């Protein structure tokens, strides 16, 4: 950000912009083929320590102030600086994505999130969907920060109605004053923070408001001997964007798919430029050794099906915020919006001097059967040295056969209740263009119907009656997938459900009988906080409303109660993490009881 641009770079940028040929909503878009790939080095975002250290070496709670600023960011060498909203400890220190916060397990992190955003958004703002405030309302652009995967009191969870504007000139009905308290009393793993303001999540994250967060535990993780250190252990934050041709500004369609219903809202946002850590198609120099990459899909709606050239493989050590029990090796894998894959790549296995990370997932996902799907490059690894050279220090890292085996195994027999969660898509006049999406045929503002009891687990049968794959995210809880099975005679079942909204009365068991069972990928069989819910299928998950702790070290109290009163405050939510769906209104409130 704030890089000096020479006259030569400005001339190249204007040539690139003037060569744009793609049109979007009457606006000329930048043709991504005119941007040279692999010319920007992959940035490593600034790291903030979320804990303090006394003179005697003791760890104490950390206190951070992170602001949201209206600023600019360079997405590519040949693009002008682009207006964004970004996180940082100051306006000069902002980055897209924001700084990586490193917290210590069991040591609280307190963050004061400060809104410095202007009176009006620079992206389209649809007032016809339930939203935090009207465009141009008193105080400016509303924001609120959710720590995705965090186990925290609901007053610090970033409730969508807890939004606030600059200087707290206006606040939502569930607003909690700063700072937010993150206990970090959860397994070590990968989280991320992002905007969660009602009806504005998709535009605020598109503007740049996201960042990585780690919970680390040296005592547990050190013996694993995985690649470590800033150069060898990197966050990769993936997302897609479009840019306007004439000035390189971020583009979001200002015309809705049903403009007489919603003047701006579109069911999904897809950009033609793939961005990693804020740079379009970057490169990273690596040595012939193991590296660890914590890969987050921070897109609004795009799924990534990732693979590596040269026969390289991924070794998965974690999924979302929890380590796996054992590593899993794959040649390719699918990553939904908001999912995190924690992988190790050994570049010593390459016989080439480079490896390209590529994606070939359809957009929207899963797309229509038989459609041709293009392979899109994501980033390039430049592998230094030859396989025969032995000039580098020996790679002493490893991937052990067992990782975090001591966490409780999912067991459906412990479920205290079974709930059915149905996903609906509503269209207008029989067309295929959606106007809104609901869970259980209820809007977000309808009364709470999910009231799980603290210290219990529940089986949720998630019934997807739409044509999309929906990444389901449950706040506070972790869950494990038990089974995923296709529905038979799905049109008949869907018609009945739209009329009655009663899976039992519509014979869900009959429609599941002999339905195809879909294999859950091995790297996704542990505890997660996001899972891809297949269309025309029922996905059974075991949702855990109690802490996930080591069974051999926890007391009964630690195993059943959270380290705060989970029953007070504004409560939690569960939702689809396609941001455009979440905003309109594929999200429901959830209240934990005792």
C-alpha cells in the first residue's frame, strides 16, 4: 500500500485499463488477460501479538486497537492504487487482508475495533434487504467484527445487530461497547476475523475488511515438528475481485438480478481476478523443503478446487480451527467460502523449478452437469536450487503420523436432540432468479427457534432444497459430519416442503431411502465450523455446544461449561457463508440455554 508509482508504471497501467473488453452492468471491466501474472511477490501481512509478556517472562492478556480505514491498496504492479476499506493499527499500517493476530491458547486477547469509515460506502448498498442502517444514515458506514471460529461471549461475537458507525454516532440494537474479549480457551488452530454487519457483510468484506487470526499452543504444537517460523509457516488468504476498466476501482454490480424487488442485490458475486494476500496472481520463492500454508477462502461466493502442478501434493494437518487426528494426503481438494485448509507442501518432491497452484471449481458451485470448467491459475511457487544441490540447511521439520488424537471423537449417541434445518430459495413469477433465501422458511428477524442446551450435543439434519452448495457455519460451536445422502424424487419433496415446511409430513425418510451416500473427504471428518451442504441432499452433523478440550486433561466442568455465561447477551447465529446469501436472509438466531 502507498507504493510510489513511476511514470512508466502509470503508462502501463493505463494501457492495461484501456484494453479492457469485459462488460458488467453497463460498466467496462478490466480484462484480466491484460494483467501479467506472477509479477508481484506474495506479501506476508503484518503480525500482531495478541498477548503480553511481563519482565519475568509470564504471559498476560493482550490489548490491541485495530481500526477500519478508508484508504487505498495496490492489487497488482500495473494497476493504480485502488480504494478499499482495510484493517490496521493505523491508517498508514493498513493492509488487505488485515494484520494477522497471533493469540496464545488460554491467554485472553482484548481488541478495541475502531470504525474510521466515511459517511457513505463506495460500493453499492441495497436498502431493500434487511440491513444495519439506511445508506447515508447518521454516523456513516456500519461495521461489526466477528472472529470466525472463535469461542467467545456473544457480546464479543460480532452479532450482526451489534454494528456501530464512526465514533459510535449510531449503533445497532445489540451493540456492546469495546473492547471485545477473546478468551482463546480453545484448541490451537486457524481462525479469521471479518465484518458481520447486518445486510452489509458482502460489501464490507468485498471492500477489504478481513484478516487472519491464529491460536497457538507451543506446548502442544512444538512436539509435532511441523514447519515453523514466519518464512516457513504462511497464511494464504484467497479471494476474487473485478476491477473497473477506466480507473481500476473495485467493481460490484449496481443492478440486481430482480431490480424491481432488489435494485442492487445479486445472489452471488464472482470476480475474474484471483487475489492471494492482496496481490493478483502473486509468486513466492521457496526452497526445496517443507512449508506450511494456512489457506483461507475469503471469497463472497467462489469455491476453489485447488491442485498443484508437477505432481506435488497437499498434506492436511488441520481443517478450519481444529487439528486433524492424523494427516491426510491429497492431490486436490475443494475449499468453500470461509473454510480453512491447513496443509504442508514438500517442494523437495518437485522435479521442476516451479509449481503453480490452480483452481478448477465451477462458479456458482456445483454448476450444471456437463458444463466445461476452466482451470484458473491462483499463484506460482518459484523453487530455488536443484534437487541435486545440498547447499541449504537440512530440513529438520516433519509431519508426524499422529497429530491431535486426544480430542473427543464424534459420537451421535451423545446427542440430546435432533433438529431439522431446511434451506430454501425463493424466486419470482416462476423464474430461476432468486429474491431471497431462508432457513426453515423463516427470516432472520423471526423469533428464535434453535435453543440448544449448554453442555450437550445435537444432531442437525440439514436439508438443502436449492441448486447451490451452501457452506454452513455455526457460531460458537464445532461440529462433525456424520453422513450426507441425496434425496430421491427431490422435486416432489421440494414442492411439499414449500407448501408445508414439515420434513416429517413430507416423508423425508421415504425420499432418503436408497438415496446416494456421498463420501465425506477424509480431511473433513474431524471437528469443523464450516461444511459444504450439497444441493438436493440431507447432511447430518453432530453439533457440539460445549468446549472442545483434551479428554485426558479436562475436568467435567471444563468439558461441559464455557468459560463465560453463554446464556446472556445478544446470542449467536448460524448461516450460509456465501455472503450474498447470508445478507438476504440465509441466517437465523440461536440462543444457548441451561
